[in-house]
């Protein structure tokens, strides 16, 4: 797919992994937070799988699903973070 490069995918993976580590350290609601973290980790694995297969479209999509779960957790108050560069705070 035009515009989706391996470099762009790797950059997005790094950003999402960084956000995940911050979220893991700032869980307010343990049960819900652990479920979200599990989903994020699964989508990150999916992204790496698709990247290995050179399926950039699905790799990129999986990253965005992963990060979307994190943003949802922040918006619902499951994670207590204040980094508006890595998360959708408001």
C-alpha cells in the first residue's frame, strides 16, 4: 500500500510500545487495565507478524488498534497518564 513504509511502521511500533510501558506503570483499575494491556500486546504481536510477512497494510492497522485500546483506557480513567503526545487525553 502506497505511503505505508516499513520505517513508518517501526516508528509507530516504538511509539505504541513506549505508551504501553507508561500505561502498565499507571493502572488505576487493575482488572480492566490488565485486559486492555493484554489486547494491546496481542495487537502488537499481530503487527510484528504482518511486518515479517511484508504485509504493511495489516501491520499498520494492528498498531493503530493497539494504540486505540490504550487511548480508550486513558479516556475511561483506567490508566492515569498525562502525556498528551502519546495518549489522547482530552
